[in-house]
């Protein structure tokens, strides 16, 4: 499993994931906010299965796994 989520993309995923989870915990958006686990996990693991399916990679060349 090689990385396919790069720097800015990774930061955005983590921030959005945490915001959604936080809003769900606070009761502002209901249980659907826990879908924030998906972008949070893809940001933390630097891997997005959907990116692999469509052939997208936002990692810089020097940090890609061979």
C-alpha cells in the first residue's frame, strides 16, 4: 500500500474529518458527522482507495513508495 495522498490534501482531510467528528460529538449535525472518520483515516494513513481506483496521486515524486 503506497501513499497517494500528499501534503495539502492530507492536512485538509484531517481538518475536515476532525471538524465533522467534533460537530457530531457536540450534537450540531447528528450522527452523520461520524462519516468524518473516513477523511480522517485517509489523511492519517496517507492512502485513499478512491484515488487508487481513479488513478489519482497527490504525493510529490520524491516521497512515493516504489
